[in-house]
């Protein structure tokens, strides 16, 4: 009897490695060049080529081709503009050992051997430089670039990543992943934003959608690197006088962020099982009964009858159209969830999608990929890279929009359960390529279709869309939230999870996600003792109101309405939400700045105080716009916290009589009802009265809160219609308000508004609240002496009578209140000491 013969099966990869097929190569010399206008291509050994395309004098596109061929599978998913200066051109000066290119702002030196590129600023200071002989290291299809790492260099960015704001000494991977209840060291997460910035005032956007990696000195203290396992090796170098200028260049490259509807900057309520008409109506009624402002109620995926037919579940909604209409009359908008799949259980839709090629195929079978889905059974993944899918999906999603729904949150777009370990998903073939290339842009393509179809079918209406999984360029279509945060093992022990959301939100902003929110309360964990959880809930909410989009959300049927956590928690939460509504004109003005420049509303201090190295490590405080500094409490049971105040003079917003000089750390008392909040001296903060929802009060006064300083200051208030896309045509009103203090008086100037195709005729009053430590001797409005009156009389009918002016001084609060009509002309208020 013959014995079976055991045959050793050697993996093909091992054979390749033994033959050195994947041996590392790096061009050691580049000795020739071709110049065409603003594009220079350098010829290197082993047929490698490197293209430098100068977008203008500060921004350069690098494309390294190891085989000398500048080809790519797809045009960029992120880049929408390379025409920074179409007339720009360069000259190349060849020297014996190098080539030199001068742009006016930069000096680019290309060393012939060993090959490397160094970029200097106009003062001959090194901005960035390659490692000798290791500028580009290729191994098989993988390429890595290595840049010299300097001792003092710090890095920020990569969008929504966990951990400290400063990325120095850490490494990161871009692979959109569903990681519920993630820790502060978890990586990768939901979004891939391969854009970072250095304290040497440059940024890098690595435009490669594969599973790229970034190392900021973790494996070597000599260099930092970024690499891609496949695909075209393209990156953009952006230089500026500061990081704000770099962000503006990145915005110009990848597109401006859309503005949300004005009501989207209000308060919103959600939970995993908020998926019935009765519950939705009940929550809305309770908010109004308790006089807590709210604009949005979300419906999670359980609203839908089947994934994803966009039909309401009949057993959960009696009359969804009437529900939506009734809620709208009360100022409440409904946002619904959608998933990017078609369940096999929804047979008609499944057959239609499969027949028409709307689903991602399995390359092994040529049939739709069989995707296990967390609910609804196995499903097909909709192929949003297929142009034919767009109108089909648009028609489907329009059904609830026609019912009265106001927008979507696109969930599970990684697509869910397609994490690093899910290698079987790599057999998915999309219209635009294999999944290894498309994975990180799958959510982006979905969001693109959702927004483009919304705008096609709802002309000139602003889209509301908030997403979990995305890639660079997402800001053109959608907003973001940070996914499933919180402690799933013990919901009350989520303090570290809360603390991690603060730098994550700041980093999201640096990655051009200016409209962002955490899941307030944390998504994960069963809430079994509301009293025990109340402190964490309150502190999360106090941070969350300073997220541009503020949504409270939790998993399953864990209710997280403010009144559930006790009377004290409800009172504190209500006051915090009311503060958000009061600050709406201020927030909305910065929303416009985000659209114009890409600068975030919630921003790390280093953006405004780049020369202050203390700001590099501030992970638990941030600026809200330029004038407000927020230092949320993220530790349990603390009675005070330390706050770093940057350069300048700052006042305690909660008690403006307290003033602090900057460049120091102070101890600040933090009882549960207090949010550490500081305002820059000289600041002018536009506000509105507390309202149950955005726009609830007709002819509302424009409140101007002013903190006079010796140095003149100004603020330009931005206003537009609020819900249309006319802002993209610059239809708006801008009003510059100025403040100046002398030894004898405080002068406030409200300039004539700059109006462009915007109806600015609505009557209203200006209501000034000026911090003033002593009662004035006289208050004049355009040379007319104003009369002093009681606060009650001054405020009476402030949104219905528009020919009354006067003032009141509150000595206890050190506040001067002035009322005057907005006559749409230049107005001067003089306050004599």
C-alpha cells in the first residue's frame, strides 16, 4: 500500500521574496530634466521619473513614477482645482551638482547625486527636505518617501484620528474602519484624510486612496515618512506664512465646505431606537413643554421598512407625512438614516439592483458580493462609483424628502464590517476599480451621490447630510460626526472617551471637517443608573454645545434626553443649550468663514497662536471662532481645572469682572454648572434671544455683546437667507461693528451693511450689552443723548417696536444695555465715562 506523500506548499509571496523580486530600490541619482511651463520632469536612474508641477509660488504637486509612467487608474477623488495660477511658470537653473528653481516664495533644490529635494523659504531656511538616497523607496508596488525629521518639528492633522493633537512620535493608517467604542489609541477609524501640517508652515496632502501609512518619527528619530502599497504616488506640498494659509490652499485644492442650513447649527436629539412616530412626537412635545430649545430629531435606520427601499415601516409610523408636517409647524426638522446596501430580503429591489449592475460584484463569481450586514440579513453593496446608480438612488431617497424629511445621516459607509482584518472584502470589484483602491473613497462616493441628487431634485435648497465614513474632499458634500464613541463595558467610566473627543474634534477641523459633532453622551454602553451617569452626561453636553453640529445620541433604546438625568442635570443642560442658541449669529458668521477659507469654527489654539509652543500640546481646550476660548471639564469629580490663556488679555465669560493676562496657566473653579469659558478683551460677540428653534422669533433684535479694550477691535457680522444655496452666489449682508476705547469714552460704530442681492429690509433693533465697570455719565446715539430707563422698560416689545432708544446700567453685573433701531445706516454710539 502506497503511503501518501506530503508536499510542502510554499507561498508564492515567499518565492518572490527569496528571489529578491521585491527588493528595495531608491533612485540614487537624477541627472536630466524636461521643462514645460510650470511642470518639470526629472529623469532618474532605473527609468524612474519625478514630476514637479508648480500650482503657484507656494504650492507644488509631486508625482513619483518608479517605472517612468505617469498613469493612474482614476482621476483624483479629492482634488478639484489645480489652477491656482494658470499663468505661473518656472525656470530651472542647472548647476554641476544640482538643479535650482526659484518661485518668489520658495527655492527648490534638486540634488543630482545622491538624489534628494530640499525646499527653502525666501530667507534660505529649510522648510522640508528628503533623506539622502532615500527620497523614494520602492518595494514591489509599494513606495515610501522619507523626509528629514528635525528635533523641534511637530505635526498636526490627518483629520478625525484619536490621541493627542500633536502627531509627533506616532504612526497612522488610512483604512476606513468601523470600531465601535474605540479607545484613545485606536487606529484606523472611520475617515481617511491624508493631509497633515508641520510647524515649519507647510502641509502635505497625499492623494492616494489605497491603505496609506504615515509615520511621524515613531520608527526613526531621523525621518518621517508616508507610503502607499499601490497606486500613483502623488502628493501636494503647500507652504504658507502660517498654518491658516496652508489650510486655505488645501481648501482651494480639494474644494470649499458646504454650509449647513442655519437650523442645523441648533440642538438635535437622537438615539438608536428612536424609530417610531409615538416616540418622536413624545420627545418633541416634552422639549417644548420644558422650554428646552431644539431644531432636529433624528430617526435611526429602524425607520425604514427594508434596507434600503426608503419606505416607512408601517408598524412604527401611522402617518409619517402628518407627523413631519406637525413637527415642522413646531419648528422641528427630522433627519433620517440611510445605509449603502440592498438587503436580499427586499426581493424586488434586490433583483432590480442585481439585474442592472448597481451592486458591487465579487470578482471570483462575477455576481453581487454577498455582504453580511449588522441588520436586515445579507445584502448587496451599492456601487456608487457606477454613474448609472446615481439617478436610481436619487429617486429612492427623494421619497421621504417629498414626505417632509429634511436630510440624511449616511451611516455604515466604510462599508461596515470592512476593517483591516476583513480581507475577503478585497475581492469586491467596483465600477471604478478593485476594493483595495476604492475602499477609502466608498463613503465619499456615496455622499457625493446623495448630495448631487438632493440638489438636482430640490433646486437651490441646502442639503443636510452628516456622515461617518469619508475621504478627503468630503467637505464638498457632507458634514461629519465621530462615530461610536463611549465606553461599552461601563458607560459611567467613559471619561477618557470624552477627553479624547476634544482633540479629535480639533483635528477634524484641521482636516477640513468644520461642521462636526461628537455623539453627546457617547454612543456606547447601557445606561442603567441615570443618576450615576448624570455628571458625565452634563460634562459631555457642555463640550458638545460647542461642536458646530450638536447631537445627543446613544445606542439601542438608551434614552438621553436631558430631563432623564435629574432636575439639576436638566437645569444645567437647558442653560448650556440656551447658550448655544444665543451664540447662533456668532457661530453662523464663522460658518461662512469656514465656507470661504476652510478654517474651522472649533479650532486648536495653535492656529491663532502658532509661535506659542505651549499650544502644541493643548488637547483639552480650544478656540470657538477667534474670540472665545473653551476649556471643557473632562475629568470626573473635579472642582477646578487648569486653563492656559494665550497672548493678550482675557476675561472670564461667566464673570467678566475677572480679567487675566495671557501667556499663563490659571486655576479655574469648575462646579458642575460652570463651563470654563473666556473671551478676548475687545471682542464683539453677536447674539440672539433664546428661542425654541432657529428663526422662531420674527424681527428678533441683534444683540451685540462687547468687551471694550484699549486696542480698537472689530467684528463683521454675516447674515444670509439661511436655507438656500444663494450663499454660493454671495447673496448676503455683512455688517462691520467696531469698538474703540479712549481715556474718556467708549465708541461703538455699527457701519452701514454691505448688502449683495439679499433682502435686508426686515425691521429690528440693536441691543448692545457692554461690559462697563462704572456707570457712564452720558450715552449718545448719533449725537442724540439717550435717556436712562429701567431694564424692563428698555426690553419691552424689543421685537415689535422699532422707534425706541435708551439705555440702562446694571451696577451689579457691570453691564450697560443700550437699545436702538437698526436703520441700515452707519450708527455711532458714544459712552462717556
